C-alpha cells in the first residue's frame, strides 16, 4: 500500500514544496466533495445470490468452553450438537469442551480441550515446563487495546506465542472435528467447500477483534478472502435472540413471579422448574439433535410490532447486553441500542478464588506454585469449577475443594509449615481445613466470590434500564454459560422481576450455538444493526475565513482549501441495514490528477470534524489509478463515486470513476494501520 506523506496527491512524485501554505495535508486529502453530495441507501442487488452450501456449522468459541453444532440445509429444523468429547469432568456435564490448547515444545499443535488438559496433566513436571499450554486466551482479544496480527499470548510456562496462530489452530481443530463427524454421518467425504461456517463473537468486541477472528479463520482454512461469504461472524447476543424466538413453553423456565408457567408458580420456579428442565435435558441428551419447530414460539407470539426485549448473554469472559425490537410481519430483529457490557463473566469468580488463596497462602507462594506446578494448578481450578457449579442461594452445607497433593507438599517446602497451619493463622473465617485434605468453604464464602461479578452485571443492567429506549422492555432473556448459576438468576430476578418477564432457555449454555446455526441458515433475519463507529473519508473543502482554523489553510494552484476535513459516511450508533450502501461523490481537487487516493477513517466519537481529531484512526485506503484513460472524454469535474457497504462484521469500500467505470475495492482493515 503506498502511503505518500504530506504534499499534494496530484501525482505520487509531486515535490511537497510546490506551494506554500501553513498546512501540510496530513492524510493526503486530494479530493473534494461534489456538491450536492447525494446519499443513496439502496441494498446491493448482488447480495441475494447465495452460494449453495450443504450444511451450516456454527462454532461457539468461548472463553472457558467451546463447541460446535450443525444443520443440513435440506432439513433446517434439525440442529445437531457435536459428539460427546472424551474426558469430561465430574460435576460438569457439558456438551462443550474446555477452551484449552496444548503445543509441543517445538510449538506444533498437539491437542485441544479435555485431551490437551489431561495430556498436559500427565506429563512429568520437568517435561511439562517445555510444553505450551494455554487456556482462557480469548479474553486477550477483548482486553488488548492495540490488537494487531502480531499480538502475543503467554502460555502457562511463561513463554510467548502469537495469538493469531493459537486462534487459527483452535479453529482448524474444530474444522477437522466437524468435517470428520459430517463425513461419518453422511458416509462420504465432506469437503470444506460444502460448509458455511459461522463463528460467534461478543457484540461488545471492538472492530479489530472481530476482524482478528476472521483472519484466524482464513488462516485455519475455513474460508478465504476471495470467498469471504463462506464465513459469517455472528454476534453472540444476536444468535441467542434468534434461538429464543423459537422457544416453546416447555423449553424454558420463567423466573418472574408474575404468572405461573407450566403449573409452577414463580416462587418454586427457580428450583423446581430448573430441576424439571434439567431432567428433560438429561433424557434428551443422548440424541444430541434438537428439533426447532418452524414456528414462532409461544412467548414470541405475545410480542407485537415494536415490542422490545433485552438479551443478557453472560459467559465465561464477558457479559453482553443487547436490546432488540421486533419488526413484523416477518419478525425481523432490529438492534435498538448499541451493545454494552464488559469483562464480567464467570472468570471473575475464578479470579476472586485466586485472590482468596493468595490471602490465605501468600501471593508469592501462589505465583511460584502456578509456574512450578502448572498442571497441579489446573487441577485445583478444575476442582473449584465443579464446586462453583454447586453454589446456590439457599445452600446451607459447606463446599469442599480438594487440594492437590503437590499443593500441600510444595507449600510445606516453600514456607516450612503446613497448609493447615496457614489456614488456622489466616483471618479468613469462612474457610476451614478438613481432615480429608480439603478446603472447606461455607456457602457464604462461596457466595462472596460471586458477588463482585454479579454486582457488576446487575449494575450494568440498571444503567441500561435507565435509558429511554429501554424503559418499556417486555422480556429479559438470560443466556450464556454463566446464566446457569442460580446466584445470578436470583440476583437478576430480585432486581428486575417487577420490570419485565425474565426467561431462561433450558439448555442455556447451548443457546448461542443453536442460534448461530439458525443465523447461518437464514442470515437475513437480522435486518438492522447499530454502527459501532463513525466512518468517513479525508477531504479538502473550500476554505472559509472565520469558520475554518487557520492552521488548516492549504493553498493549491491559487485555490484556498481547508485540509484534513472528515467527511462523514455514517455516525456511531446510527442504524445500518445489513447490505446497505452509502454513496458519496468526490472530485479531484486538481483536475489533471490521475492517481486518486481516498483514505478512510473511523472514530468512536460522533462529532468528528477533522481527521486529526483525537481518536480518529485510519482504517483503509482506496487507490484509484486513472493513468491510461486519457482517450475518454472526461468532464471538467471528474466524478469519483465512493461506496461503503455494511456487511456482517465486514465493511467493503469501493471507488468508481464515473467517466471510465474504472473501480477499486478494499475491505476496511482495523489491524494493519
């Protein structure tokens, strides 16, 4: 990509000192809007031509656990959840596998999920230090401010690896597993080209993280930049929303005490309803196939045009809140309010447990233990995970967490006294030592570990309910893996039960996965999204005394221009229909100019005037070379039409020279600038 700095754009080699003026044009703005600039919002006619895929496979790449599900396009009412994985955990019955990955000391992919964990665990401790084990690495994409293709992740042994490689390995693993399962089922080889892939990401992720996921998928061979339609990046709460629309009454539990559901009154619902639901799932678990009736579910049939509902997607790493509105007759969804949320997933509970251990045994010891006995640390966290799932608001008996032998042994070597002694000395009253070598936590102690995370979620919801757009919400759907936690259910119920009806799909951990499959079968169901950013291009405007800052004055061939102007295409939080085109027309500031460079910029702010404003980032360049078109009769003011098309998570920009129909296309790029 050429990036000529400063100067005019008339030719790439023009000397910068060709004219004198205070401004050095920052973004090579060599175009000016043609007035009147017309905006046309028409959906692209080509969008409708679909490739024919035999099957849709959705991958829910979660922070703590991951999985896939699929449906054959010939029988879209059947959604199949992936085969059982080898090596599940006690106390954690789950259709998904842990998001853990193991690389050999030579940094080659070794295994994923339970297999990675078990193999790593069985390695000799000295050998284990050479292997690279990674878990919960998806959060890095949320927390890294300046994500690039070169962002690193740190493995359990402290070594660094490229995030892109790890994500690509994981996606490739899912690709191979899914193709193998499909081939076994069909009795013949399934090709990647037969599959439309859907990968889910949190709605609150910034654009670079969403693009990063797509790059990783290209590297894993799920799709390619030339064939980008083969992969859809779906937003997790949207997927959940699509699935919730299909729910029948027996497939969900209602928490609010407003009306009895299935003959249960609200009071018993949390416990009894959930138990009944779990039994229902247990019976159906063997089949792994879910029938999605091609109807609108009963809950849904109560919704009218314009009704609003909130989807609260609480997973391992983040909580995502999205407000949707129904548009009849087809029941299309419209995103009403920009996705909000934050890093308040169930990982927060693990983190509180780790803080508690530091308080009892000392931070210095825990840090050392994690590095010196990484496999035992993983064991301890697995033991905690199963007890974490046993936490409930009305629990009275204590929760026992087995400490690995090497924890007890290493602590004695490290401190010179026993774990039991440390517990007696520490002033943590809720945690005792039991003679069977366990940490015994009172229910209050366990609930305290949940509190900060749950408080953050409730606080976020309160803020959301303050917004005028959200005041008249009819339903709140609680989905995602963390939604299984009775403590979270109770807190949401207590805070919002009187404002709206609170609904939890039964197989709440798989809601997103199934919704993502439905989305892949019919991507048109989501019609309107909110643009997360403001987009525009850098242009020159005629300089107006008193209106434009003097330092932006640029004199070119006797004409006075104001440089670095941000010409807005779309504002942050504006509604954008999927596939919508926004067009603008420009003309080169210098009629003889044959290489036209249009720079595209984005910002999180609404009111951007100049591309030099704080927070404005360059995210694309269109370079239109019109040399060799001199034979064509070109009007005095040459029209260059620029189009931006808003797709799933991708935005494509095109520039067309109207006189010669020469055009150039570019995808907006948040990672390489």
